[in-house]
């Protein structure tokens, strides 16, 4: 039971190996009880049994640590080699191989700096795998029929989401209740996301993964690799809304859309019904007015062309009127023509005389002219006689005899031809000088 | 006409978003007045059908809140959910 004080060699009781080992085990366990040890994880492996074996070491020493299967799943962090961790547990021995070791109850990262570094390393590693690539992002449906929400069933988060959905556009919401922190939270969240994807009936069109604000440790479930992978691989578009706007967890990178708050996630998930109603009404009004306007326009154009085309009845009426007019003129002109021609015939008939009449007229004319000729006959002689008398008288008055009476004489040659110039006489020519009372012969000297 | 009937039948299968998008397209086309009269009449009829469809979708907006329940056998079911509980 207890070791005895040193005694002479011969007095040393003989112990079996197991007895000693058990004694040492009890001593260690009693002396140390629960311890808190900080060190770096190394040589980490999970056996087929599910138990985790690793070494916790610092610069000089090495401590075997074990975490039983049941405890591993409850750890706040996923242990990885190289992690600077603080482990709580108890010291015991492994009698089979003369070792002492630590059985871990809890494990946490040593300090926030280490935690952040771990997250940064994980982020880089997952990003390198392409989990955060933009081309993986699926569009969020404009108007989802069913919205899946992965969050705690109690608390403000789910109420905020449901309220905002109700305000904007009431939808069918399916809540998948999960623990959002602490024991098993990451596994539940992963299972919920995969569960929604696997649904065949009422499968959501969009999933909101939400949690309210909290410390870095509180949000750790949303940094878990299994959760991040589930979000990245989810065939349904995922909106992440974890913590406050300033909190960023790794699922924010993997999600198709990151909402700064759970309320914002609800806003991103559905449009505002009222706005859509208004838009629809406006579209309907535009549809109606534009069609109405188009019809009016077409009708106006049709009317215009119809007017230009003219009414066949009008055209017919006009033609009929023209015809009537022409008919009237035709009948009138015919009568007029007959009248004109009748008049012309009368005129011409008046001009047309019988030959007998013509002969009578000719005879009458002849008689007239005959009478006039007869009348003229006596005057025909009477006139020349009178003229002759007058001429004789004039002649008498003009006769040279009268001149001779005044002393003048006419000289003639023997033939009786008057000599009117001295030159026309010759010497010794016999001449006759006539006086008014007779003539005398003479000779030129 | 046959084509129109075929198109109209498809209206019911359209999502709200697709129907609204098409409706807006039709309104814009009609407003620019480029389409022929027969086409615009057909487009109007289709537009009215789309509008009715969208209205129906909007009227359908009923909140229904459920939560997932996992049975002892791991079978997943749903139950009404009251966030106040």
C-alpha cells in the first residue's frame, strides 16, 4: 500500500512489477491530480478506436497525451500538429511501457494570437484548395419558395430573421435547430447544412447560416473545417450571417453571400413584396396604356388611310351625279342641235329659190336696165351737141383771127405751112401773109 | 396562335423572377412601338398572363415556419416552429 522508509537492503520487501507500477500510478495521480499544461502538439494521430494520441512538447521536454474518443468530439478546437495549446487533464501512467502520460479533458489554443494564426493558416490552406473561389459562388435566388435557416432555435437571431422576412416577403421557413457554440456545435451545423441539401421534399432554395455576435471562441464552430467544407460544397446557395459586421468567420468566405448580420441575411434572401407589387402594377399599367396607345395610333392611321381611300358610295354618287349632269346636257344639246339645225334648214330653204323666180327677177332687172338705156338715148346726142356748141364758141373765142384783128398776121409758105421764125425763111421765098380780112402774097428779101 | 398557346402554357412554370423579367421586356418592346400590330396584340396577351402569374406568386406569400425534428431512428421530420417558445 505504501512505500516504507528506507531500510537495510535485506529488509526491502520484494514487489512485483505490477505492484510497483500500480503504486507509482497512485502516487502520480494523487500528487498531481488535475493539471493545466501548455505546449505544442506533435505526432498527432487518431487511432482506429477514435482515441487521439499526441505529444505535447516544448523546447526541452516531451509529454505523451491522450484524448479519449468521447472527449475528442467535445473539444472546442480540432487539434492539429504544431498547435500551441493549453490542455487540462490528469496525469497518470501507462504501466505497460513504463510511461507517464496525460489524459486530456479540454484543449484550447494558447492565447488569441495563436488562435488567430491557426485560423489564418486554415484560411490559407482552404483557399489554396479553391473553396473560396468566386467562380464557386452560386447566385442567390431572387424569390426563394423555401428558406432554410441553420441557427439556434432560441434567442434573438431566429426572431430577427423571421421578423424581417415577415416584413419583406413572408415565406416558408424551415429552421434546423443547432447549438451554435460549445460542445458538438460544429458537427450539428455541418449535419444541418448537409441535411438540408439531402432533402428531397420541401428542400430549401436558399440556406441562411446564422449566429449572433460573440467572442472569437464563441464563434469558433463557424471556423471549423467541417463546417466550412459543408458550406462550400452545399448545392443550395448559402448566406452566412455570423456575429456582427466586424466578425468574420471562415464560413463567410465559403458562403455564396456574406451578410453582416442575421437581419441583413433575411433582407438578402427575399425582395420586398410591396415593391414588387408596385412594380407589377406599374408594368401592368404601362402594358395597358402602351397597347391602348398603339391601338389608337393604328386606328388613327387606318382612319386616315380610309379617308384617303374614299367611300365607294361617295365615289359612286359623284359619278352618278356626273352622269346625270352629262345626261342632262346630252338631252339638252340634242334638242338644241335639232332646233339649230331646223333654223338652219329654214334659213337655207329661204335662200333656195326657184329658177322661174330667178328668171322673173332677171327679166325685171333687164327691163329696168332697158328702160334706163332707152331713157339715156335722147340725152346721148343732146349732150355732145351742147358740148360742141360750147366748144365752137370757145374755139371762136380763142381763134387767131381775133388776134389778127388786133394787128397781127400769120406768115405761111406756099404750101400753107406757118413760118414761125426768121430762120425758117429763105431769101426770095414766096410767102403768104394772112390778115384778118384776107391774104396777100409777098416775097422775102 | 398555336405558338402563343404553347408560350402561354409555359407561363405557369415560370419563376416569379423570370416572369417579371419577361413582362418588363414586353412592356419595353411595346413602348418602343417596334413590333407589328399582330405581334403586339400577342405580346399584350402574354404580358397580361405574366402579370397575373406574378400577382398569383405574390399573393401566395404566406409565412409558414417549421423546424426540423430528428427522430430516434435518425429520420428527419418537420414540426411547427414558434420562435417565442
